[in-house]
């Protein structure tokens, strides 16, 4: 069993949805990823926080075998994000984004992290993602996320990083934007040509679709009774998927499929509560139960 | 093996998509359904056409064991519809709807049809759907489709029909509209309370989701390389699904799941060519191949 390095944001989020409003919860892509992946393997977090990130905040990670020796602490404030979701949780409006200490962030991997065999490059500037790859000796699994902003403004940098990526996770709209293909199938195939061995298209309530070396794999979302807060679901998916891959010790087709089910289950726990609360409470057994339920709700006899 | 009665529209469609424009093709919900279901069971079509519906048009049905003795021929023109699809095939604009002889249509089942055990009430006025049910002796399978117009303008009539329905097929937006539920899961459960034993939510490129007596079943769309014309895909799905159910002679969970895979495969053939052309060419073996491919692309090991 190997450990995983994650590089991304650690933030304070204020989130309002039709069911409530919560202020200054711990958020950020690296936080969601870490809380999900830690159920499978030790996690090494690389990021930056300000002096307002208190011991009680660190404790959330430290209590869960998440190594914070790569978490820089800088004078100033931690990245702050405020968003509002509509009745349809796909409708999200950003109220405030304060980059704060994140604005001048450059990832620095502690020496002990450099020989890590797996890394998740969460949604940050592709130039920083590239800097991380240069600090790693020879990772066996490079996984990456991105967003529309980088596709629009730093496409060349993103394409350079993509050449060295094994697993690329992105959403429908990003896949279409990156390739210009109107259909998601053409888009996924086109992205595979850019480097990634496996392309996972995250489709929110519709589940996820993967283009692998063998072809297509599709899995629905786990049917959650009450979706509360979709913040961080994509990073939770990545944490469950990559954690499961490392636990399985394989990147073959069967491992990828099982891992996507774990990612799907993990995202369902994340969406059920505000902020990290869903992931803080999740157990290995509760994930396995949902993975089995997903297998049951997709199984059919073709004859 | 039983036969199925379908009541719906038979039309001439003019369709423009980014890949081309085709004028006055045979269309209508009953046509798509018939061409799909005929691969499984004999089909009895109930509808109305005008005097412009020529022998060569009838031949498309008669060559495929589709019984037209319930197809009324009236003085006047056949229902005519013209639509334009955008680059994103989900964007559809209706240019012209001429109801013509369909405007005064009342379904009349030939005596031989009244003892039929299965009926598909395609998307027509729920009052007419009710008239059909009154003419059937005691059907074992009543399946129904509808659209936003009837939900808005004749909800009470629709709710009356729904009480006697076993299988209700509708799309995401219709399900939300009918129940007022923001989430599709709550919507499907709410609709089940209105009468239907099985609720199938059609989600286009995202596949289909069923709420059955046992719980949830989800199946992705078959990955079609070139989607050309989505007209009639929902009715093709219904034809494949209901045909398969009747062929299996069962409405149990396993039969429903297999049948949804057949519906999914059938819709994929419909979308690949303009109008009915995809369904005219389809064979039992080609459907079975896609059903097996769907099983393969959704299978995973939960452990």
C-alpha cells in the first residue's frame, strides 16, 4: 500500500444552500480529497494556509493520518470562498473569492514526499501542477483535475502537464471546452489523445463516464435522498477513486471500475452534509455498502 | 408471446440538424414505437392519417408485421411537424406544427384489438389515452408517455389515467414539472405514488433511471459515435423496452432491467440516422450486440 500526495487548496468556505448557511468551514480541493483518500492510504497534503488556520483546524487532518508537513503557513489569511447554491444545486453563484496567501503559493514538497508514487494535482494553476511533477522522482500514478478558467487562460500550460498524466478527471463542460467537440464521447476520446491514459468525465447527478484503454465505463450517481451541499464532490470522488486504486495496487480495467464506484460512493457522502462533515463521519464499511448497492442498481442480465 | 397495441401520432416530419435536412419523412410517436417493438412482437397501430398518406408509406409498416387496421384514414392532410436541432442536439426548436386530421382524432380500437393484453399510450391528450383504456378488456401492461403541455393544461386528466398505468415513461423535466420536486429521485418516487408501478425517467445522452417496486435501476446511454437525429428516441426506447418485456413474458425486476437495456439499444439505433431510417435497418442481432455491450460497459466488481 502506497501513500498519495495531494496538492491543492485549503480554504475557509462560507456556503449557503436552500437548506441553510454555514460560515468559514474548512474547505478547498486538497481538504476534500484528503478526507476521502485517507480511508484507503496515508495522505500527504501540500498547500498553504494563513495564520488564521488554527490548531483545531489542523487537528481535523492530523486525527486522520493526513501528513501536514507539506502545508505551508504564511502570514496573512487563508484562501476564502463564499458561494450560494439555488434550489437546483447545479446553480452555483460565487459571492466572494479571496485568494489571500494562496495568491503567491508555490508548492514545495518535503524531501520525504519526493519519492511518493502517486499524486493528485487538484484544480490549481497548471504551472504549479507542473512544478509539482518536477519535484517528484518517478510517480506511477499522476492524477489531475482542472477548471474552465485554466482552459481559457492557460491552455498551453495545461496541455504540457496533461502529457504526463495517467488519470484526468474533469466535468462535461470542461471536456467540451478543452476539445471543442460538441459530444462528450468525442471530447473524451480527444482528451485521451492529449496524453491521459484514463479520462473520467464527472457528470454530477448523472454519475461518471470513463474512457479507458479498453473503451467505455459508465456508473450512475449513488441515489442520495437529501443532497445538501455539492461543494467538493469532485475532489471527494477523486479521493475515493485514487485511494481505491492505490489500495488495489493496480491500474487495470477492473481496478479502475471498482475505484470509480468508490469515488461515486464517496461523493454521495460528501453531498449529504455541509462542508467536510459528510467525509469526517464516513467509514470504510459505509463506503463498501454503497459500492455494493451501486453494483446492485446497475446489474442486468443481457439475455 | 403477446402483441401490443400502440396509440399515438403518425406524422410527416421535416427535420433539420447540423448534418442535414430531410423533408416529409414518416414520423410520429406511434411510428417510432411500432418500428422498434415489431422486432419482438406483432404491433397493432391505432392512429389517423390523411389522404396524403400513400400506399408506399403504409408499406413501411405492413412489411414489418405492423397491423394498420386501426389506422383511420380521413379526408385532409396528415399531422405535419417541422423542427430544427442545434449543434447541441438537446436544443430543439419547433418551426411548424400542423395537427390537420389529428386535431379531431378519437381512437377507435377494432374489435380484434380489444382483448390485447398490452398497450402503449404514446404522447397524446390524456382524455384520448383514457378513451383507449375504456376500449380494452383487461390489459396486463399499460404503458404511457406524456409531455409538458398535458402536465400544464390537463393535469387532472393525466392523473386519472396514471392511476391505471403500470409503466410510465417520461423525461427529467416532465417528472420535475409533474411533482414540483427539485430532485429527480423525489420526483420519481412521487410519481410512483400516483399509480404507476414502474417509473422510467428518460435522460437522453445520460441514459435512463427506473424506480421499480424493488428500488432503483440505472443504465447509461449506448455510446453512439455520431448522433444525427434524436427525434423519436423516447418512443424507440419505449418500443424496445415494451417489446422486450412482452417477449420475456414477465414484469419482474430482472425482466424490467433487461427490457430497459433493449430500449436503450433501440434508441441508439434511432438516433444514428434521420427519421425512421435507423429503426428500419435494425435487426434482432444488432440490438442484442448493443445490449451485451451495455452490460459490459456497466459491469464492475464491488470488492
